[in-house]
């Protein structure tokens, strides 16, 4: 059927509860009893499930009437093309009486203001608070008349939230009944009527998921981000980190970021991809190969558009070896640094695990903890590998001596296990160079900058990830359109009080927004 044709029907579909109950019955394979037939048993079980899981809200009870009408019409001009149906109502339907009160609709002005708040990034709690204040001050349209004559309600209920989001999606041109992957494909398809050129121009790579073994993937970099990449990332330092929990789909987002001359974090590229089929934990749904592929796409795209090779000199990551492996494959000469915060976090967790809780009155344990912390600081500040190893071996000799005394043997043994952990996990020379002063000195020399200009942590990007999920994405997804146009019907009514009209408004964000740590 042509996309310009629409079919409507007055026949109601089975409720979700009916479908769920039917699926439950299909899973049960109990043999029928001798007192009743299988269909009767199934009907009884279905009725029991429906009574427990579903409550009818329609004003009239279901009477099994088959009367319905299907109308086919042109969506462009409303021209009716076909009318078919069954128009005879059964006797029960003709005698039916209203069994419950019909739902009272929400006043349109309430919807309009609530939608405007959603578009500005407000959450439902803020919208409901605003709604109650407007009701208390009787500021909605039509509230000046006798409340006993109202045919609408003004209070937003919990059941209104789904309709609010559906209305918002329709105004944005998003069809909620269409799978998300289909919407994305239509936005990026120049032949589709839903094509979004602004989004299309910002996507440098797009791979739809057409088979179970494939991943959905996309790389996003606006013109502003591309310009910032060459200004702040080329022959300089970048940060790479990933996050998840962006939406209800199993998607991961990795962000490449640089820092400008004012110390602001500047996003350079967003790499979005789906977790593999069957993966139980979204945060573990990636490997070196997928990161390498997307980083290579980004590098090739930058180089092809400018005619020169994009080459960052330094990259800082957390302790994820998959990120580091992908960076080394795509940028073979890059200097890799480890985030000092994540490094100390790993050390602290292991130390606490071995020493246990440290009471302020336990002098011996406090002393061991203090000595190990001093050692950690010395290792991070070390610039010579032999000197760093000697710091550890000196401590090993000391704790081996203490291991010979019954009173200090357990603590000395735990401290020795911790020192073995440092040597076994962190003191391979290439890895030591990535988190010690030696690596920072090498990076500073490569970039011709003071050592304090080398980033010690990934805090810029960690902070941006939190703001992205809690604020920026919410505001972006609630904007009315890709080009930022506003609908006149959604503007605040002139008579609404300024203190209520403005208290929830928040600024919007572009893809090239700068964030300061």
C-alpha cells in the first residue's frame, strides 16, 4: 500500500494483558483434567489471569459485537477511497449501558504548556510542580468559570505522561510506532521524506544493523567539531572514554575530546554502536576491533577532507586495555597516558581488600597504610624505572623483616601481597611509563609544552559524560525540530506569570559545546 494511504478501523485490538495472558497459556503444558475439556480450562485460566493483571477502563463492557468500519483515505488531502465494514450490532451491544465513568480529558492549554516545558528539557516532576502552581493561582484558560461546569480537568495525572511524550514525538516528526532503527535510517536516507540534512551532514559514518551478527554503528562530528579537531587535537593530546545507559536500547557511546587554550573540554567525535546480540551486559559489549574500526573511520574522514594526515601526539584513557589497544593500532606513534584518578582508584581498592577496614585507633594498620600511600605517590612521581623498582624492593625488605614478628606478621603479609600486585600488574616498563612522571615528561617534550600542560586525568570527559546523559541529551531530544524552529502554539500565554513561565527554562546545547572541568 502506498505510504500516502492510511487505514483506520473502529474495531479494538486485543489488549496487552490479553496478549500476555495468551502467551502464558501457551507456555503451560499441563494435561487436561477428566472433569472439563482443554478449551474450558484455558478459558478459566485466561479469565483468572485477566482479572489479576488487567482492569477495563472503557465506559462500556465488552459484549463481543462485531460491528466495525474500515476507512481508507489519502493522507495528503483526506480523500476517502474505500469504506468497508460490518454495520449490524448484536443484541447485547444495543442494550449495553455505561458501566463506568468515561475518562475526563486534560485541558488543551495544560498540554501546550507541558509540551513547551518538555521541549526546554524539564522533567516530569518539574512539569507537575508547575502544573499545581498554575492550578492554585487559577491561571489556565477557562478556569474563571464555575468549576462544576468544567468538561475538562487541569491536574496532570501519572497516566498523562505517555501521551505527552507521544505528542512531542509527533511534533518532532518521530513516529513512535516505527522501530528506532527505521527512524534513524529514514533520517539519514536522502530519498526518504523524513530525511534530516543537518543530521546527515554531521554523520561521517553510518552502518545499519541488518543481520543478527552485525552491529549498528555511527560516528558523529559536526563542522564545528571537525574544526576543533584540527585546532586542538592535531599534534596535541586527546581523551578517549566510553559510557552507556544513554537510552533504553543497548547502545554504547565513546567520545574523543580535546582541551582548548582556556581549559575547556571540546568534544571532537561521538562514536555510537550497539552491543552484540546475546550480550548480557551492555557496558562489556565492545572490543578492540570495533573501537579500532570507528577510530580508523574518523581518522580517514578527517584526512580525506583536509588532504593531510590527522596525527594526535598524546592520548589519555582510563585503565581499559581495549581503548589503548585500538589507539595504538590507528595511531602507531601516539604516546599513551593513564588517568591518575583511575590508577589510584585501582590501587586503593586492592589495598583496602588486603588490609581490610582501617580503624583510627589501630596504629599498626594506620602506619602500614600510610607507608604504602607514600610509596604510591613516589611511584607516580618517578621518572626513572630503576629508581621506581628500588622503591618497591626497599619496602619488600622492610615488610619481610616485620613478617618475622607475631604481632605484625598478618599486616606485613598483606603489605607484601600488595607490593607483589604492584609489580605484577603495574610495573612492566611500558605500562609504568604511561602513568609515571616519565610518561608525562615525554608527552610534554613531544608537544613542546610545560609538564603541567599535560592532562593528568580524564576528568574533563568523565564530567562531560555525566552532563551529557543528565542534561544535554534530554534537552536535545526534546527540541521541536532539527533546525530549532518553534511552534507558535507552544509559546507561553502572555498572561502567565513570569515567575512561573521562566523558572524551568534552560539553555540548549550544540554538538560542538565546550565544557570546562
